[in-house]
């Protein structure tokens, strides 16, 4: 459909109407609100605890935990771009977003998604150097190198979505355009347009492939070298210790790419629209909820630091033990 059939015009300022979950009865809006609110509070609390614990505990001032606090900060920002609006939608029936707000939400959602993928690559590289080149670890993983790797992940991710956002902003929309989603996702925004959607759909697909496939390939390459190095360790205890330092990161990577797979299958499968939307919402919430749990339960150093913050010992009692 051509842009001229729109009630609005290219370059105008339409208002976007977030449909939410089309088949969800109004009576379930409040329960859904409380579910999202619970998840959001868990995300904020869990990731904030990790941030505070790593910053406050000197023994955690290591490259691995430096990247972890980047991941926690991203999870907080990632969900804060989408969940508050979803809460407003389900509690207050606030379906409307301005043109600028919608594009900004789309841009930030894509940027933080990309950043998380690249931070996971930096964490994989850290584990690769620690296990495969332990003698060179202090030389390779200096504070300057860590900052450069993290800054590269953030900067690259901030730049990658710009072409898609710019092109989307020049598409034509009705004065009130309906977005069949709970937030301004790129594909949902493109489908709401009455311009030719093929170029934007292709661009979105290409960016998604680069952002998901390339980092995954780099992570798998790192772990191929790690597995090869660990298998050369003769003692079972040594192999177990080496693998244990990677467990948390592997679980986080698995969670991240599983959520992408859920979103992709939900989109491609011949299912009702609500399933497509829920698949994308799961992608937006699953990883930020599980990351703090994984690192708290699987990493004894982080667990000990968080326990020290949340359950501080009385100095007099501590001295008796």
C-alpha cells in the first residue's frame, strides 16, 4: 500500500495506539499488571543488588565482575524502556504513545538488546583468556582493555539501530496508527505503516541476524577453545574447577538465545497474534529476570557479597566466631 492512501503524511506526527494483547479480556488486565509488576520489581532488585555488591566488595573488582555489572545495568535499562509503559497500559488503559516517544522506545530497546549480546561476547573472551592463556591474563585483561571492550559494546549497539530508526521515522502512518504489540517493537511499528514495508522488514531482519548470529558465533568460538584447553588438563578436579568458572556465563548465554528463539518461533509459527506478542514480551523479560538468579545461585563470590550487604553481621557477634 502506498503512503498516499494514509490519512496522515510522511514526516508528520501521528499518534500510536498500543493494542496490547488483542484477545485478552478486560477482566484479566489487572492480574497481568501484577505479573509484570512482580517481574519488574524482581529485575530491579536483583540487578541492583549485583551492582551494589560488585562495587562495594573489593574482592569482586575483577574483569569478570566488571562485565557483570555492565550486564546488570543493561538489564535494568532494557526493561525500563518497555515495562513501565506496559504497566500503564494494563492498569490505566493508557494505550497512546507520541511519535517521538514510540521511536525512542524502539531505538533504546534495540540498542540495549545489541549491547547485551556484545557484553556476553566480552565475558566469553574474558573466560577464554583466563582459561586458555592464564599467564597472559593480567597483561591482556587490564582495566583499560576492559573499559575499551565494554565501551565498544555500548557504542556499537547505540549506532547499529540508527539506520532502521531513521527509515522507520520517514514511513507514512495514519493519524492514529494501531500497533499490535505491548510496546514499540521495530517489526510491529513497520507493520503499522501504510508505506511499502518490504525494505524495512529486510533491514530489520539483517540487523537481527548480525546482532544475534555474529555474537553467538564469537561466543561459540571462544568456548570451543576453552573446551579444548580444559580437556588437556589431566586432573578431574582441575577440569571441574575450570568449567565451574564458565557455568554462570553459559547459563546466561543459553537464557539469552533461548528467549530469542522463543520470540522467533512465536513470530514464524502459524499462531494467533497474541502468541507472537507474548513471545516478544518473554524475550524482553526472561533474561533480565534470570540473570541475577543465575549469578546469585551459581557464583559463590557474588552470593557471599550480596549476603554481606543484605544480612550484615553484628561486629560483636562476628568477633566471637
